[in-house]
C-alpha cells in the first residue's frame, strides 16, 4: 500500500502504458465484482431478516453474506492478474470482505490518478469480532497462546480431582463431557472438580456438555465365557521381552477402575498382604501351573502384576499368595472384571443382519464344513432407521472401517452385504458409530434422552454440543428448548457430522448467529465416513473459511494426537495435523492414559505455530538458520 502512495507522489502519470491499461481493466472488474457482491448478499440476507433481533442484521452476518456472494464467482484468473501487478490477490479476504475489496480498488484508483480517490485506513474489524466471539464462548486466555485446548473427560474424572488439576496446569482451557456416557451424578462430580481446579489454579476453564444424539451405534454383544488370555511378547529366540501386565483390584473398593487393562479383582483381606515380589499361583484352564508376580502399587486399590508365561485364566479361579521361598500367606478368588463378549468378524462379500430389537449381537453360524448357516447379527438402537433405508443404501460402521450396502429389508431387520473389511475380516464390536450417508433419516432433532439431559446441561454447563444438527429447523428447535429451560445464555456448538449439515452450514450460521452465541465443531471422524477422506480434506478447509467469514469460532476435533494420547508414542503425521489445527479457535483431544502429557505437547505446538500461521495468513517471523 505504501508503495502505491509513494508512486502516486513521485509520478504524475503511469510510466508504462501497458500497466495503465491493465490497471484500468482490473479496476473496472473489481468495481463490477463489488457491486454484484453487494447485490447478491442483500438477497441472501433478506431471507434471514426475521432471525435477527431489534438491533438488526449484525456486521458478522453481513460479512458472511458478502463472502458467500463473492465465492459464487471463479476468481482464479483475477487473482493471478492482481498478484502479477503487485496487489493483494484476495486470498485472505474471509474476515473482512468489503474492506479488502475497497483497499485494492482504492490502490488502483490512486495509481491511476483518479480525481477525488482516497485511501481509507484499513481496519481489521473481522479479527476483533472473531476474538470477541471466541472469548464469549471459550472464556479469556490466561497466557499468550491464542488457540484453546479442549479435553474429553474419562469416567475417572468424577473422582480423580488431581487429573483435572493437572490438565488445567498443562494448558487445558475447556473440558468436554460426553452425555452418551456416565450419568448426572458423575457429570456433577466432574464439573465440581473443574470449578474447584479452576479456582485453585486461577485458570479459566469452560465446560462443554455434548448431547449424545440418537443412538446410531452398534448394540451390545452376547456374553462369552470369561477367559483372560495372557500372551507375553517374545523375541526370535523365544525369550520373553515384554510380560503381560495385569491390574489387580481390591474387591472391597466401592467402584472398579476404568477397565483399560486386563483387570482382576481379589479379596480385600489378601490384597492387604500384598508386597512387591509376591506371587499369586493358580492353575489355568489347560491345567498348567502359572503365576502372577506383584510389581508395583500405583494407587490405593490397585496393584500391577506381570505374567511371564502363556496362560488362560478362567473366571473365579482360586489362587495362593506365596512369598519368598514358599511361605503361603493366604488364598483368594481371582475374578475377571473385564467384559467378555462374543467375537464378531465380518468379511467382504458376506451378509450381515442389522437388527432393531433388543437381541444382542452374535457371530455368524457355520456348519462343520465352514458353510454359512446364519449371518452375523448386530443391533442398532433407533428402530425408525429401518423404515428410512432403501435397497442399495450404503451403511458404514466404526468410523468407516467396515462398509456395507442394503441388500434386503426383512421383518427381523435389514440384511446388508459387506463391501469393505480387512483381508482376514474386521472385528465388529458394540457402541461403535453407524453412518447412513445416503439415507434421509426422519429423526427428530433431539432424542428423548437429549431432552432429559438438557435439563442438567442448562443448569451446570457453559456450552451445549448439538450432535447431528443438519438444518436451521433443527437449530430452531434446540434454541426453543434452551429458552424453555432458562438456557438462553448457553453457547451452542453445532457439530457438523454429515453431508447434509455441510450443505446447510451457511443457513445454520446465518439463522442462528443473530439470536445466540454460536460455535462450530468439525467432527472429522463422521465427516470422513460421510464424504470420504479425500473430500474431507477439502471440506474442513471450506468450513474454516465460511466460519471465519461469519466470525464464528471453530473446534478442530477427532483423533488429534490420538496415538500419543492412547499409547504415549507420538506419531509424525499426527504432529503435522496438530500443527494445522492452529487455524481453528479450539482443538479437541480425546481421553487417554497419557492425556496430561499430550496437552503439554499440543500447547507447545500451538504456541510455536501461531508465530508462523494465523488462519490462512503466513507470518514471516525471522528464521535463524
């Protein structure tokens, strides 16, 4: 901009006639484009006038309408010509559409010496509005990092205050409670711990309660005999390099732990006698004598033990506690706490019955020759889905790991034909998402459970996550329910999880932003299934652009640093994904055993990246090579 002002002062006429002609053409094209943007945006805004209050249509809504109108044109050729002329290519116009256009028009007019042309100072109003809306929803930041970090709470957060306190110290700004899990008692305990930790650490932390939505998930599986298979890892010479770790739990404790490991309960009387190095001797299901060696005592009601030989431990097996050279201290029953369910595996080309009753899932039944007699069966909790499905509709399970199509509608369910699975078959388990990307599901915006949970949410949370919102009508219904419960001040996070939600996103934002504090979550897991991974890479960018034009904060969600969270082992591709998430206003992490360390790492990544990147704008910080 300064270059053109200098040019205007030192030369009365452009010295290059060819440039003069190009500048004239560009100026005329930009002015025509601006007029069309205003005309088309006015028509779109006219459809949403009744959704705004007495103050009228907001500046953010106007800017979004301008952006949507601008993006109806293919501007690639114009961008190339602007860049060749040393002008802004309009590539970062999202937050301030008309001011950016006016700045370039003003520069061209000054360069051409138009009378009465003046350069108005550029004000980055969009950036300030986005920051304001982000603070309103997620709360103010305590440090220099701009992007917030949200963490999904495990069940243990209801009792483990230290976990939440450590999360806040590590850099967590928001916590997410998934209403599909636990209950109101546990939720209240989690929130109490968050409020207490926030006060003690003097760090702001908002609470998002995510409504579970309709049960488009696989149903429970049939029970299987409880057998705990302990298989140590061995090297090429048969030597044990990694024993199996077993969690021994005090049976007298009030509540069992999160069952992330192989877990066995023992009697409280024997548990009190445990010391490191002691052995629990037992006979496994094959009649083999085996031992569990006590290793360490990480918490009051838990001991960790190692099993260094192959063992198949049955439920309710008697074990003898032995110390030193053979001193017997007592006997106890070893009870397996981990759920034992049947193993359902499906292969490409095989049938799979999707049922809508209470019958548990069962594996396929085969005769002695291996011929299929009865297909595998898995349940779905929403019976209405059955009446919406049509022949040929695709059905996906477990974030797209298993694909199928509808082959037949039967009285006992819908017969599917598996189209995608691993070569040796894919395992189908309970409580995994089911996606119907081409089926128009006739389901209400909120389930009966959602409405019940909303009573609690309106009293205790700062934000409500709206699962499977797909239309402005859905959002209208949610806002009505919030008003009825005194939740008008609650921020609504619209979770974009389906193709229909993506297509209706502009209407969702324009129809909701004038009435309520609104944020958007890019639920990349479900979107990848609905749209395909290739299309997702494109759509997540478009959602970021549209939301920035509306000054609506975005949550970047699903599998961020997932490997590190679950296993403590960072993955290089995941670091790249985490670095790209700096363009959102908040990044969500899932629960895991290494979540505190993952928050620390993500906070470091985001802090470093914000020196290089803000939205689509690359910051040219000095490089020290």
